[in-house]
């Protein structure tokens, strides 16, 4: 079966996953993680992509980001991917591919799922056995939103702004939201969406997106837009 083209929709948040080839380690230490974040920050600015959150695991990294134009997210991932592989290969004296093919992504309904996706990223190291608690892991955006560090390149989404009227209130509310976690069905829905490229949202959200593309957006459901409408895709 031919693979579905990725969606890259301006103004919509996307959850992005890039894995190491054969689940191999993509970081040899904190310096590599710092370098990847430097590249993400620099190229996100170049491509006009607002990065809201991240999680760096041993064998993968995830981003939650909103592109301002159709080519922003593909441009970001291509630039970061190429430059980071060069950095990693030079340091490790190796050659060849580092990534498990192209990145995976899903479009996220912000008002319904964006905060859950942020919590999903913060818990990713715990699910991977790298930490006992989200607050104990240094390579996610949790500490920024919990008020423990400042990463000025991250773009706070309006859903986080709405958690409180002061920075302290927002930070406390965000930390509490992460402690509560997300239900298993929500976690499975996010995982399925990002792995397969399905849109993550309710029926109304998906129906609205389906009017802009003839690309299937949900498992087992197909749709076609009006003839006059076309949508950008990344292939």
C-alpha cells in the first residue's frame, strides 16, 4: 500500500516524531541533545515555525509545533535532520543514515488535544524507562513550563496562557496537569495518530480538514473536497 502523504497545514499544531534507524541511539550525551535543540531553535526561526514543546529520548525526538506556511515544517525537519546527522557522524566517526526514514506527524486540534500532547511529551521519558517522573528528566520542555528553566525560543501556546493569570499560576497549573497525566485511551489515540498520520481531533475538526484535502485523515474513512479546493502536502 502506498504511504500517505504527510499533512503540513499552516496555523495548525502538529505533533512530530523522528526515530533513530533500527531504534539506535541518536544522542551520545547532553552535548548532542543541546546541539539538536540549537538546530531546532535556529531553523524554526528561519522557517517561521512556532515550536511549543519537545522531548528528546535516547532513540527519538518529538516536537509539538505550528508552521506559519505549508513548507515550514518539512523545511525545519529536513534542515535539522541533515545538519544533526553531520554533527553526530563527525563526533562518532561514523557514516551513513541515522534516521528511520521520514519523520511521522499528525495535525492536532488545539483546543481539544494540545495540552494532552504536551503532557504526552513530558511523560515520554517515563514510558521509555528513562526517568521515574517527568520532573526528573532534563531533556523535555517540562521544566520550562513548570518555571524551573527559561527557554526563550519556545512559543507558549494560548492553551497554556489560559491556565493562569500570572506566570506562577500558569506554572503551578501546568505542573499539576502533568502530574495528573492523561488516560490510557487518550495516550493510545495520540500514539496511533502520530504513528499513522491520522488527524487528532473530534469529528467536526476532521470534517473541516477533510474539505481541504483528498488525503485520508482517519483510519478507514475517506473523503474528497470540493473540486475548487486544494491542500499543501509534503512529499
